[in-house]
C-alpha cells in the first residue's frame, strides 16, 4: 500500500522563535505541547499533514537508543548538535504498524520496535484532549542524518482541527517533500520500500514517487540547487531538504512573504524561502493544482 505524507519534523533551538517564523510566513501555529522524553513541539496543520516544530526542552529526560529501540529525543538532539537546525525526519501515514514493521524488517530496513505513546494536546478553544500514536520505524544505514517512520493516529478526532488548517498565506496543503543524496539511485530501493511504491526516474539524478498525499522527490544536490536556487544540505546518504506547499493564490503568498521581510526567491513559478531564513529548512510555495 502506498503511504501518503503524514508529517515532517523541523528541529530548532528555540521553539517560540520557530513559531514566530511560521507565523510571519502566514501559517497558523498551534500551542506548545510536551513529550515525556524531553522534547516540546508546536504543530502547523494542513489537511492530513503537519509540520512538527521541535525543541530539545529537557535534555536530561532523553533516553538513549537501545539495541532495537529508537529514541526520538536522542535522534533529534544529535541532529541538532551535529547538523544544526533543519528538517530531520520524514513521516508517512501508517495504517497497520505491525504490517509496516514486518515489511521494513523483511526488506532489511527495520529491526526496530514499534512505539506507542499518548500526550495531552489542546484544541483551538484551549480545552485539553488526549492524542495517541503508533509508530513503525525504518532505517537506512547509509543515511544517519535522516529519520523515517510511519505514524498511525489512534485518536484522530482529537488531533485534527479545521481551525488550525486555515492559513493567512493561502496554503491549502502539502505538495511534496524533497530529499537529496549524492547518488540518488543508491537510495531508491530503501525509499520504494518506505513509501510503498517504486520511485520513477524523471531524469538522471531525479526520481519521483506520487503518493495519496504529496510527492516524494529524490534529487542530486546539483539538480536541487538548480530547481530551488539554494544549496542542498550536506551529509552522508539521504537528507530531507525541502518542503513544498500548495497555495491557492501565489500572488497573495508573494505579498505575504515580502511583507515579512524574509529572504525569498521566485524561481519558475515557485516562491522559495531559503534555509538561512527558515531555520535550516527550504520552504517552497507553488500554485495548487
């Protein structure tokens, strides 16, 4: 089964500053939430997809990785220390965590325990609710600076909020994510297993998978720079480099970004906010199809 995009993790040093950044860009940003393993987050929702702005809030509460257990807190703490702020993890929708784990294990990209957890959340009206998730992790040894897992919402009615999905910049949803690698073809097998469908070769150095919610693009650093006008992130293996947003009115979006005094470029119909301006992430806006 093809897995649609569920969310990405954007790890930052200052969660409030990150919230202000996304607010300046015209996004509606949720309130602060706390995980029991030392991280806090704020959520930017779109229909069926969200950005998880993440801060290492209590480093003393972070548990280490185990032989078969993956520590979300430790991964993002180490990413922030070794790489800096940016897009650290790609998450796809889960339908059956046990089946996802079996698929990843069988293909040689798993070996990690399932993880179930819940936390308190807040509705837009300020009332408290409980949200719960089940995660199945995948890993590629050649890509230590990118995290991958599927996420099944156990209480989706408590998580998704239409009021949080209305954005002043006109964003209507996620258009896709972009990963980069020095040798993209070396990673198509892993991503095909993770996404649940083969990646199609567009041109040399560029492979694409279409999902029920957004595309997964895999590009060489040279093609990424040519398309988005910024340098690709450095590092071994796969790196999560950019988020693509669909907007209903690109002129309105352009005015919003311009009023924020944030560095942005317009390239072949895209409005691109650079990693320097967006805390290590490349944010690209394009007209909704």
